[in-house]
C-alpha cells in the first residue's frame, strides 16, 4: 500500500502532520497563511497560498502555487508539479515541511491535479472541499507534540480541542544583544 506524510517542522499551525494512503484515490492540499488555505501554516515569508501537495493515489507531488521561485524541495527550486520520492524537505518562506512517501521510484503524473478534490485540515478534522469528513483510515491529521503523545498520529476524533493552536519549531530568532555589565569596555592592547 502506498502512503505519504507531511510533517510541519517549522511554522505555526493547528495541525502538525497530514497523512494519506492509497485507499484515498486523489487529493489536493493548498498550504499557506490564508484562513481558507487547506492547511494554514503561519511563518515569516509564507504567502496566502504558497505551495500545493497533490496525492494521485500512489505518489505525492508538490508545486509552487504562486510560481514565485521561492519553494525548494531538498534545496532545488521547484515550480510545476514535481514528485516527492522517499524523503524530502520542502521549504517555503521560513516554514519547513518534512515530506515522506513509500514511493521511491519516479512515476509519471497521469492525472490533472486541477481536477482532484481539495482537502482541508481545518479545525480538528481533515475535510474535502464540500465539507464532508474524510475516512480517518485514509487520511489523518495530528496535533503537535505533548508529554503523552510525542510521535503518535492521532485519529481525527481523538484530537483534543485544547491543542487547537500549536507552534511547531518556530523560526529561529536573532541572538539577543549582550547584557550591559556596568563596566566600560576596554580596547584590546
């Protein structure tokens, strides 16, 4: 059975993981800072709709939704749909998604991603564009880490509302200025 997983490593979102497998025939997920994006991810430099993921039932593909040239898969700039093989790191703005798929070989893009049903990670459940919940065995979301479930993927109905907003590995901040010690700095001899 083919499967794919996207894990948010840097950015802020209500979901930390999206997972899908071959029992779901096709899905398209838009990612960005817009409230109506399929997966809302906030981080400096993330556009309203920045990147898209497309699952064709067997393989995972990514594309720069804006064709701005600022989406990188394993350091390579991507534009149009490109297949993810094995593991990869997707960088857009200052957000990072770790992508993983069971498919390691190249497969041709045989369907038009524009016709795929859109999915959304809104609230606590993954939903298709018409609002109907997806079968939780076919696609799942997970909340961010906690002491009790560090790496567990939670079923849709198990995600507590108390975990609705989670910051996952925020972008690094500039180092703080050194504190003044009261002594004047002396020039080196």
